[in-house]
C-alpha cells in the first residue's frame, strides 16, 4: 500500500461510539482520502410472517420507514462531522441479510483502498471479538481490511508488522515486502514509529546435544533467522532498534511485543490457503486476532499486472 484514496467505513448502528469512525477520520485527514460511510442493517420487518398475522400492513410500512430513517440519520450525522473537517464523504445504506457479502460488494462499488470495521462485544453471551463476518472478510475482502479494537490510539504509538523471511513460497516473500511498504507508508502518514517483528520457535531435539553444544546450536539457528531478516529488510527504512527477533511461539511472543511497545496497529498478511493449511495455521491466526491489544490490518498479495 503506497496510497489511500478511498476508504470504506462499516458503521455499526448498534453501538453508541464506533471507533472505526475515529480511525477513518484520522487516516482520511492524513491521506486526503475520500470516505464512504456504509451501514448494512437487515430489517426483519421486510418480510411478513405468520407471527405478524392480524397486524395492519400500514404498521409494517411505517416501521420500515422509521427503521430506514434512523439508519440514514446516523450516517448523515457522521457525514456532517466529517464535512466540518473538510473530509469528502458519501453515505450508503443497505438491508441485506449477509453482512460480509454486502461489505465485499460495497468495497468493489466504491473501489475502496481500505476497509475499516470495528470488532467489539455485542453482548455478554458473545465473547469473541472476531466474528464469522470478520473471518469471511479476512479471506475474501478485495481491499486491505483494518479491524479496529475497542481502544483509543496512543499519541506516540507504534505500527508493527509481523514478517516471515524464511517462508518458502515466493508469494509470501512478495507479501512480506508489501507489509513492510505499508507499515512504512502508514507510519510516515500517521506520524507513528515503524517496527518489525519476527519470532522463531526451533524444534528442540537430542540432535542439539546438551550444554555448550546446545547453546551453540541455538545460536546458529538464531543467526540463520537474523540473516534472513536482514536480507528482507535490506531496502526498507526500519531503524535497527525497531527490529525485534524473538525466540518463542509466534502468538504469545508477538502479543507480548505489542504490549511492550505500546503498539497502535499490527500489520499482518493473509494468503489463500488450502483447507489443510487453514486447519494448521488457523489456531495461531485466531489467537493473534483475538488477543491483539491493538488494531489489526490484514493485507493480501497484490495481483501481478
């Protein structure tokens, strides 16, 4: 990502304050992007069922009008706030029953360079922040997806990208560079500090021996990862002090680093995977998305022209 000209904001009409709106305002002001405010809120009164028999049809008509008016009023109020800050804004309202598909369709319609959506608890029963809609968007959204967590950005925060320089697939290698370019672009635009994180989790076996032999073996493994990371970062502008190479399982070590650096945003990549690969990596991805203390920006590889 080298520029952001169009932002799609998925507005949640069920919450008092949707932080996706705050993120969109901040990014739009920094990049001069236009913003499309979008609500998709399915209306159960669109279809008459046996439960409503005996009720005057005019009641349904009036309720539908009030429902639409309420959602459009929410959009118009936000649009007025954006206009007061010289942010070019349009609004759209839909009542489709499949939220993820509606967002994907709207992304294509407005040719969004970035989709912003909140992740938050809707009630005490629904514990998970990352919903089925979010997972569908992670896999299928045609634009980078920013999932906003329920917290305010720190004034002097960090933007962290999680890189994998040892990945064998060339597609992953290209994606790593796109992650780094995006991190540098956003850090510069939003006046944040760019950071890079990579962890290695070596398989410890009897082949490494014990004592000094074990220590030397672990040192060789670390140096191998460090060398690959240096090569990946060769043409990128990330200060040495902002490059973290950690030993340990990816999810917990990454979460600890995000907390330690007071990160505002984690930039990660998503590849199209087979069913078996999704089963293997799904648990780690879920742990990162659920437990990340900061917003998460998910990118997919750009298609070659």
